[in-house]
């Protein structure tokens, strides 16, 4: 299975909102509500931010929200803060023997 | 607090074998499915393996199928990744991580670096 498609980079100013897209196929994002989003500061362990398309784990700021339409899932970060600058990855459950597929990652820069 | 501690990474020549370990603290290990995920230098995250809580079901990415084997010892709260016939493209930081539900992955360990080079 091919990786999910994410933009390589996005940027925004403090206080603004940004959205990162994650495009898959009917074998993954389009069929299953098992899309997750991870925040990764290089050198640290990745952190789960969204699971099941729209759900936030305990302790994750409500500035982070997820959605999905057809084969594309999205992560929206509102009220951008400097500490949001990181790499963001989506993942999805997928059919076949490969259970989970990741997106290529998006580097978020807070200007 | 849940903690996952990987070990066993290092420098290995192409064609060699290596076994990674991951010890898990702070959760009921035997009740949790587990994953291995890797990140090659300058690249994104790549899921490579899943094992069910009882160890009876395993799944692998096509890139490692037939060369890597995942196992677990629930009595030792430990997860393992046995890697054979290593290639340069297997060079990566390898993370162990718990199944977070809804096919999410959470939490993660800090990772262990495997370098395959002659």
C-alpha cells in the first residue's frame, strides 16, 4: 500500500489556524473511521493528537481537531502557538496484510 | 506513567541480524496489542509490524515481510523484533508503541537507532 498523501509543509502565524490534509483511498481513509494524527518533535517520541478521525486523547488541547470527507482527512490547529511547530503525520487502518499506513508527514512552521 | 524502553540497536553490516527489545512499564502489557514503527533518516514514519495481545496474530509491512519477526513475552512485559538479512534501507530509528485503540498508536518509546552499513 502507498503512503497517504500530505503536504510537505504548512506555515502560519501565532494565533492563526491551519489545516493539514491527508489523502488516501477507498482502501483506507475513505472506508474506515480509523484515522489518527501524530505530532513529532524530532528527537522525541511521537505523540498521538487525534484518533478515530475526530477524538482527542486526554490531555490534548482542544485547539486540535480532526475531520474527514470522502478519501481525505484533515487536522486543524487553531490559535497557533510556537510549541505547535513540529512534524505531523496522519495514519489510517488499511485493508490487506499491511494494517496501518502513514502519510509522508507535514512540517508545520510557526512564523 | 506508561514507559516503553527500547534496546538492542546498533551498527550492523548488510546481511546481518539484530534483535531489538522493548520493555513496557506502567500498563497491563498482556492486554495490549503492540506495534513497531520506524523512521529512516530524513524520512517519515513507517509502520512495520503489529502483534496481538496474546501473540497469536502478527502482521508486517511488505518492506520487511519474510525478514523481520515480531514476538512477545507477556511474563516479562517485553516485545521483540528479530531482524534478518538487514539492508542499508533498514537504517532507521525503531520505535515500539502500544495499540491506542481505533488502530491508533500510543504511547511510543523513545526509539533505538539501527545503522546498516559496510
